[in-house]
């Protein structure tokens, strides 16, 4: 699904090479409504005007991993029945990140898309790809046994991922500096209408939030 979305954005971008198009890049952060974690990241994208006041855009964002505040505990099992003790309890922390692919329509109010100060807003859709990894402690909860060479975790407790499809709205402001480019700031609210975890690790994370907000600031260069 991620590859199909990227191919679609690439195809759309190639179709605009003979028209006016803008490239943008910047930084920002993503905040989940339920996860209480802030994910800092970077983004890049393009914007294609349909007229002076309406554009379509695509954006790719990478928001870097954060760890859970509190550790969790799982049971590991010996490689064979002669392992003593046969089972141990081990603490771990989960980490979680976001890769986002979004697109939508923007409507500009005030000045035009490429002129002066103006506000903008519109609807969008977004694909989110979350990677979930577990960082296990080297010893069991008693601190006595080093377990990694002689014990295995349960099936489904390897690294996981979640793929989500979200719909949202976006609003922002921009200022175009003649002959230089455009600085912008925008906020979007996204709600996942479908999220698919692939294993137990992904299902049990506390950092997933169906509702999240993205705050971005950056610079846009218009190409003609």
C-alpha cells in the first residue's frame, strides 16, 4: 500500500513538470490525542496550483521514535526442557514512530497561493506507517539470569507495525517573499478510520492513538 501511494504521488508529480509546481521541506511534530507523546520529525512535499486560490498537495513525513515511559513485562521460555529455570520474566520498553504519506486540497484566502500573506485550509487523507520495537533488558526481573542466548520470546512478540488510513482537515498561514520563496506554518487533525496491527507487539503498544495532530513549519520554493 505504501509503494502504491508513493507511485501515485510520483506519477502526479511527473504530470506537473510542464506546469507551475512548488517544492517544500521543513520540520514539525506529531502529537497523539491518547498517547501523550510528542514525535518530532521532518517532511517534504510538492504543491500544484489549479488556479490562484486552489491547490493540490502531497507530503511525506518522518516522525522519529519515542519510548514508552513505563516498562512492560513478558515471559521468555527456555530453548529446551533442560533449561533451568524454564521460564523467566523480562522487562522491556516499546518504541514507536510514524511515517506519513498525505495528500489533499487547499483553499487560499486573502492573497493568492504565490503572493503575499494568506491563510489556507482544506481536507486531506493520510496513510500512517508505525514501526514498534521492543528493547528488552539483558537480565530477567531479578537481575540474576542473562536470558538472550538460552531463552525465546513468544510468537508474535518480534518487532511489529501498524498501517492506518486517516481522514482529516488542515489549516495554516503562509507568507511569500517575492523572488525568494514562501514560509508557512500549518496544523492538521487526523482521525484513523482503519488501523491494522500485524502482531502482538503492535496490538499491545500504548503509543498508538486513533486521533492525532500534526504541526509543521517550513519553506516552499515555487518553480515555473
